[in-house]
C-alpha cells in the first residue's frame, strides 16, 4: 500500500483519489471547498463527457447521473455568415450517448463518496508554500497536483514548444438556463455548435444542474471582437447579453429562447485564460517533487469540449502507472515517463485539434465541414473525433489526409 497526496478536487484529482482508494492505497485529498460550498457556489465550467471518459468513471462506480442527466445523442453544427444568415448545417450522431453534469453537484457528490470510502479529505486551500511543507514531510510516497488555479501553477514550468499562444484566444461566457424550447427537427438531446466565423461560437449543451435538467448557453468570443462585451455583467444582464447576441448572430436559434430563464441565482460564469502546456514535474523548495495532472499541465481552450475528458483519461492513465509501479519509488524519471506516455496517447491529439479550432478554419477543414453537411459518413466521423481526438489525425489534421479521406468516401459511395 502506497501513501499518496492529491492536491485539488476536480475531475482529475477526485477521480484519481477515489480509484486509488478502491485499489487499496492510502490517499489524502486536499480540497479547497466543501460539498456545501460547491453546491452553493457559482458554476465552475462547462463539460460534456464522452464515452471513453465515462467508461473510466464507470469502472469505479463514479457515474451517478446516467439515468437522470439528458443523454446527448449527437452534435448539430451550423455555420453563420454575418449578419445572421445560416449557410451550412449538419447533424452528427454519436455512437454512444454523452452526458453533461454540472460539476458543482458532481464534485460535491464525489467528495462525499471519498469521505465514505475512507479517503482522508482535508478541506483547506493549498498555497505553494504549504505544498512545499506537505511534500517535504516524508509522509507521502507521491504528491500529485490537480489544482489548475492559483499560485500552485507557478511550480510547473511552461512548455514553450507545446504552447503556441501567449494570450487568451477566446472570452468565455456561460449561462445555465431552463425553458429552452426543444428543436422540433431533433427532439433528442444534441449539443449544438453555432459558429460565427471571425467572431466566435455559441454552444448549446443539454445538461443536469441542481435545479434539474437544463441547457448551457456558452458563448466563446474572439477577444476584442464585436461579441466581446461581457466584462462586468451581472447575472440578469449576462443572460440579456447572451440572448441579444443570439438574436443578432444566430436568429434561427433565438426563436426557441422566448421562455429562457436562469437556472438559479448563481448560474453564470465569465472568464478567459491562455491555453498553456506545462512541464509535468514541479521541483519544490526543500527538494520535493510533485507530478501535475489535468489543467495543471494540459490547459486547452474549451472550444472542442476536451478539458474534462482529458482529465478523466489522465486520471485513468496515472492510476494504471501507479498500480504498475509496485513498491518502486515514484522518482522524477517515472513522473516524466508517466506524463509523456499520456501525452502521446491522449494529450497531444486533443491539444493539436483544439489549437487548430481557435484559429480561422483552413480551406481543407471548410471543405470537410461542407462534405459533412451532405454525407452522413463524414458527419459521423466528425462526431467520433470528440470521443477520440486521435482519430482526427488520420483525416482532419492536414490537407493531404483530408483529400485522401474524401476521395475514399466518394469511391465507397460510387
């Protein structure tokens, strides 16, 4: 049995803590907020969990909401040509349903699960100085940092070769709402993606929150652009601004918003961050080492919906590496190898795809999206990319692979 410290109680930290405890290890989890503080707080994120990430949760009995959250059956994408004209649309079915559960209720439930399972949960924010103290006590065989905010990030060096951006690529504005009229053409839950080229994107995500089933209206806007108008907005103003931008830019969707209202008193979120990759090992004062996971080391823009999925896959990958280590020390070489193997298996593809999607779409991607509007084979494979971004590297990533894929699809249809 190993003694492991995990700092941070989000998707990666809690999943790893619960699965390690289930495998018989001693786990201490540092959480900045109690379950009550989480459920009474503001939204932390958006999240759509696809099947491989859900499978990692289900393996340890952590998927509590499959029967109550909307079962997302696919993606619906539309492309707008300002001012407010739709020039392209298609629906891409998922092979297996996805789910979006408000992390306030999900993480609160997992914290309760952790306490009941025997994880030593300590409700206390951890500063970098305190992390130095914890890591130098000699009590823990391994320290994992899963807290992707605050000064703990300073301990992990930015990786310039994997971080092409030095400024935020999108401003983010989220509203959890109820009262949205279902799309009569697609009565089953679908994630909607309405792109306004050069200005931003609107995502509509069927989800579950404390108030029950809801939708997340999520604008991603180009910083400094005409849709970047969110700074300083109060919750009711936030919703009004959301709907105004929908009416002006996505009018076909606005028709379903007549009865939209916020899903609670605290139902909005705004912010922006710079997509950043960091080196996986922190060298702490006093000679200690810590291994980063989740947003600590792979922090991508949410435009492709990969953040929580990447974190879940990382927790499963790190779990296997820890179990496979036996009684050997968790030294820096092992830490680096664990992260690099995860990067090659999952992180790299998700990052390359996400970085590409926050740039203006190149001609070959525009051609692929146009093909998806008329060919269900292309549409279904596009949807599968959200489940496994590695698949995109074989047909979506560059002009040559896109041309070969479309040629093959045409030959099969002939």
